C-alpha cells in the first residue's frame, strides 16, 4: 500500500493558488486615483417660507478653501427658490417647481440637471449638500439608481459630502411642520422613510459618501446627520458646530477637501 504523504502538500498548494487568484482578482481592479479636477456641485438647504439663500454666503468660504487646496474643476452652486441669489444654476430652469416643492421632488429635478449636463456627456461629478440640500443630493442618487419614476437614469457621482443633512428628520420641533417642504423634514415623514430604504445610494461606478454632524447642532441632531450606511471613518462628528457653521469651519473644510479628492476607505 502506498501512503499519500504528498496530500497535505497538495492541499496547501491548492490553498495558496486560491489565495493568489483572490489577490489577483482584487489587483485587477485598480483603485480610483485621487482627483481635484472634477466638477463639484453645491446645493443649499431649506429656507423658511421660501425666503431664499445667497449661494456665495453659503458656500463661498468653502469654495475658496477648495481652491487653496488645489481644486481646479468647476465649482457650481445650485438654487431652487425664486429669491435665491448668486447661484450658478436654478432648478427652475430644469423642471416645474415652486417655493413649496418637496425636497424629494426637487431631487428628481436635480437628478435631471446632473444627468443632462454631466452624466450624459460622460462627466463624473462630486456633490456637496447642506441640510435639506443633502437630502436632495442623496435622494437624486437613490432615485436615479433605482430607476424610480420622475428621476433620471443613474448618475455619475464619485464623491458626495453632506453637512447636517436630516437623514432621519430634523430636530424635535419639526414635528410642528404640517405643510410644504417643512412637513417632509420631520422624523417619520413619508419622504424621510423612503430615503432610509437605501443605506448608501450609489451612482455609476460607485459613490463614496462622507457625512458631517455636530452634537451642538440644534436644527439637525448628529445621529440624524450621520444616519447612512458608510464606514465610521466617513461619519464626521463635531461637538462645536452650529447648523450654519460647517462650510466656514477650517477643520470641516479640510476634511471635506479630503473626502472630495481622495478614495475613502
């Protein structure tokens, strides 16, 4: 009788080959290179009674910080109220909306703007949304990914940053909102529940999310702002920032620049 002394050796060799195959499969998919030349699109948040926002006031400091950090791509601000000021684009040019249009319906129009202006032409973009603007950007990617009615085809969005977006609803006092945009910002609202169906919406080729919240934010609780399915390292929690301070804070600006430029782990 012949003893198969080589069996353990063969088993070890087979395991080694399997490991090499697995490593090789990963190696065949090179990571995305860091980039600072992509278009970055900024979307502001809710304004009571549609009073409007000044896009330069909201994002001017952050845009300056990104330029200082070496960003060379177009930095595009988007508004949607009829009284918005200093915005590069107004979504009223892309759909039938008014000052009371829900954020989910705004996200449908926003998806069409991004698709027609960039995705359709093969251009990948990054997104930055503050407060309700973060709901609009997340909703656009989610609805487009799912092929839902009213949304565009899937979007080419590589990085998405949100500041104080009420993913699980705004603070307790929002329960008093009974109509208009405000009614869809409270915990348990229909559109908020829809958003939570997809833990981490993805654009074409994948989207890296980085979300910011603060325990000092009285408008959006930090747990709500960080309620998305991404690694803990991409959930950035501060203890000192109020709701309107994220975009002007140096530390938040630097962290946002990192999120927009690099491949996140």
